[in-house]
């Protein structure tokens, strides 16, 4: 998913979730080798726009692991409880466009 697509798609997803106002953020996260991070992202939508080869992103929305040949579809959209895992032996990055839903 490109940054441009995520930004263009954001207003539609906000309306589908029953909100009118939102804020866009950009997150560029470094993840150490074999590290797992948990992010609570309730009332937020996180779009994966770029990830290193060792990065896996898992949430209630699905799994994103672009270099795993056994995954039929990578989910670029995540929210609620997000788990980011670096399964490689080196530091890697993952970049997100984040929609913060506002009441």
C-alpha cells in the first residue's frame, strides 16, 4: 500500500467506522532483532506502507508478513491490539500511516 493511497482512502474508512473527524499521523518504527512490540490502537486505523523483510504485523484485522510464502493475503490495515514482530537477525523498520478517529 502506498502512502498516497492510504491518505486518499482515509476519509472513506473514517465514515465507515461512524466518525466524521480524524487526524493523520506517520509512524516510522525501528524494531530490534527478535523483538516483539505491542501497540494498543483502539479508535485508530494503522496502514502498513513499508516494512523490512523481517517484519510481521498482526492484529484483529489480520496478518501482514510480505516475505512469508504461506500467507495468501497480506492485510495492510490494522487496529485495536497490534503486535509488531521482527523475526530477522538485524534491526528492521516498519512505516505506518495512522488514522486517529476523533469524536
